[in-house]
C-alpha cells in the first residue's frame, strides 16, 4: 500500500468515526479538542486500524497526544507497517 | 446509624487506616480526616447561627483530593448542606450559575475558584486559608451535625430551561440509602477499597464515598490527570487493590477495551456495582469472563431518590440470554409505581412512567418550589407511613416477578456515558450565542445507548473571512465550553436554513434525526 492509499483509507475511516467529512481538510486539528473524538471513539479508531491495516496498537501503547490529529494517526500506522 | 457517626467511630477505632488514596499519590487517614474536618467545621459553624445553618449551603470546589472529602465532612459536621462542584467537569460560567442560585454561599476552594463564580458567592476560603484553619485546629459540637430532615448535599443536574437545578438530599435520605448500600452483594463490607472514578458533582460518587467511609474502607480515587491515559489508568488500578468497583457501564466498557483489564490486574475485586445508565448484556458477559470470581450488580435510581433504589445480581446466565437486563427490585423502604399520563397506576407488564416513593426521595429542588411541585409529592402508605414520591420522567415496566425494566426517557433528557443531560439546556445555551436563531439537539443511539450529540442550528450571524461550516462549528463549540461541561458539547453541528416543523408547530425531531450534515 502506498502512502496515498493509506491516507485515503485513514480518512475514510475517520470520516465514519468522527461523522464529519471535514476531517479530510483539517488534518492537524486536535480531534479531541474539536469534540470529534472521545475516549470511547479513540478505542474505535484503534479497533478500526487493526481491522483495516492489520496493525495492532494497544490502547496502552499510545497516549492521547500521540494520536489526536489525522496526520498523527497516519504516522502511528506508518511506523508500524 | 447516622453516616457521620459511623465515620467518627472509624476515626476513633482505626485512626491510621487510609480513608482515601488518590492516583496522584495523596493520602488521608481516618484520624486526619476527622481532625481536619473538625477544624474547618468549627469555622463553618461560626459563620451562621445553628438555626440558620440548614439553609446556608457551602460550595466545595475542586477535584479528587483529600481536602474535598474533608470539606464534605466539615459541612456535615457544621450542619450545613454542601454543594460539590468538580473543577474539571464544571466550567466557570456554570459554576457561577450554580452559585447565583444559592444564598451567597461560602466556598471551600480546594482549587482556584473562577472569578466569575466568586462574584456571585459569599466568602471564598482558598487552599491557604483552609490550611491555616486546619493548623489552628479545634472542633465542633456533635450536636451541630446534620440529622433527619436537614439537607446533607445539593447536587446540581442538567435542567431543561438552560440553568442547572439543585437536588436537595437530606441526611435521612443518605442514612437510609446507606443502610441498604452496605448490604449489597452479600459480602462483608468492613474496610474494603472502593473505586472512586466518577466526578464528585455526579451522584454516582456518593455510592463510593458513603459506602467506603461508613465501613472504614478506602477510596481509591482516579484523578482527571490519570484518566487521560489508558496506561496510566491501568497502572493506577493495578496499584489500588480495589475490592468494590463502582462506575457507569460506559467506563467499564472503556477499560474492557484494554486486554490487560482482568482479574490478573485487579486480583481482589469482589463486586462490580453499576448505576447511571443501561447495562448492556455484552458488558456483563465480558466482565464475567475476565473476572470469574466477581459478582455484578445492576442498579437504578435518579439523583432525586439518592443514588439508587433498585438492585439485581446479573448472573452469567442472564448476561448470556438475549433479553435486556432488568434493573431489579426496590430496596426496603422504596416502592415503585408505574403510571400513565394521568397518574393512574398500571398493571404488571404495562410500560409507563416510573414513580419512586420512599424514605430516600429527596426534599426537592433548591429554591425552585415550582419545579419541586411538578415532580414531587407526598403519599401515605396503608401502614400509615408518609413518604415523598418522585415522578422520574423515566419509562419502564414491572414484570410479573416485580423486577423493574428501564426503557428510557419520556422527555428530552438523555444519558451520555452516564452523564445526565437535558437537550433543552444545550439548546438554550446555543440560542444565547450571537448569530444563532434556532437550535435543536438530537442524540443518535448505537447498541441501545446514546452515542453522541448533534446540534442542528440556524445561523444568521457573521462568519470570519473564508470560515467553513466546520470551522464555524468549532468556534461555536469553543464558545459553548464557557457555559457547558465537556460532556454536553455536541460532537457535530449541522447548519440548516430552517428547522423542520411538525404539523402542530413543534420542532420535528424525527425529521432532524434523519438529516445528515
């Protein structure tokens, strides 16, 4: 999977979980501050990452400020692929 | 026996035992708790004559620190009602709104009290002042302590008209609740460790505060800071040695997402106590799998009837069955009635509004006799006992075995992650923002529970140059944060030209629920 394909898949996934297509344009916005993610939705993100990319990120392995933006979530997947 | 007398007994018998340990490393013993609360109580008692104490509430402001618990006890011992306000879940404007509803309340500010709220309060005692009072020592006569119909605490919950309303719970309510609470789960409750996770401004926290301190137990408090990280929470839980788990089902679900959350992490847990929202079968099933030795109790009750009034043990068989879990049978001292719109009692099996009668029903809403008259009344049972009754606005039914089943709300109140929210309060706060002409909230469900909040608004105000709907939504959410707690901020804001209306001129919420932004 190339970077563009990965990005597209992450964006689709976050669009669903955050219920907002604006995440496509706003990749550096703090999703927790914006009210688009909370603790439960963050767990959903981790589950979805495992389902889509086969990348297992334990809830204990990342702190909130390591996956609070679209770009950081993409980065967390990339370094584990 | 009175709650406060039970705490005194433990302070005398086991003064070195820990009453509270926080995940930030703070600790207080029963001896310290008693001594320090006595010193602060002396000051609180000196402020007003004994005859006026019952109507002179004190705000106890801060987070999960020993000084907060000390403040609660100090108020009880001084005979004054306490109003707990959690600094992390109650923003400044809301704290000010609460203070404004009270008669110039004294404030025990264990954390910095917002200036906006101080403006509508009486004397604010800072941390430093509280420390000085503690160093000066002294105590207060046991006769001053709250008893019977005195108000013990006032908890502010979401109100549909835009302002929170204060539920006034009496000392007798608390003592009667406690007598039942201590029997739950059929285990010896002496000296156990209780999980303390819910904010103190939420009545679920009374489950653990009253339960732990009445039985010489220890509160294992998870602070806001600890709760920001899953790894941090698991480490704090592993170090806490919890016997009794008290939380909303949502919080258990969150922890269950970590595979480490099992009996090898919490080796001593004997009892899971759930309250505040619907317990899903899957949550109970997963807990039974991970904690085979522990019992699970489901309970139900609004703040207006003191924490909880029904209970039932959820067995693995019940959790595995497809039927939704019941919330149980009423405690001794409580009677339940299911009524129709006219207040006529309905037969078993018929769904209607749940009415709670009994010796833990609160006095009413502080300073709001109009709201109190609407929901509270007095009833006399056939044995001659007169008790208060509360119309919950909850819908449910009693089955043939007398078990209560909870369906949801009859009005616009929702539970999100255990937090009680009046959609009307959010709508009112939105309408107060400049540029918003109309607002209506919906609360989409998933797996039988509210998943998030969506605000549908008509905005005719100014946009910043090039501001997208998304950016404007963010700006409005930021503005809302000044007056509403984080859990009441909508996840999504949808912009409409007009709100859809039904034939009789009301907002068509069904149509709104189907709109996509």
